[in-house]
C-alpha cells in the first residue's frame, strides 16, 4: 500500500514539472533560435 501511494505521489509531482511561459516579444525577426533535447544517450552532441 505504501509503494502504491509513493508511485501515485511521484506521478503527480512529475506531472507538475511543466511550465508554460508567454513572452511579450515585439517584432524580433533575425534573432537566432537554438533548439535542443536532453537525452541519456551517448554522444556525439550537436548544436
């Protein structure tokens, strides 16, 4: 029973680790955008 409670609690905590941020950007054409992913796989890594 304790393990089930910890599992459910962990799921709620990890589901809440997402935050959406709205940035008030005016005309920002020409800026550089870098997109990346974090994984547990070994390299090589690219930017």
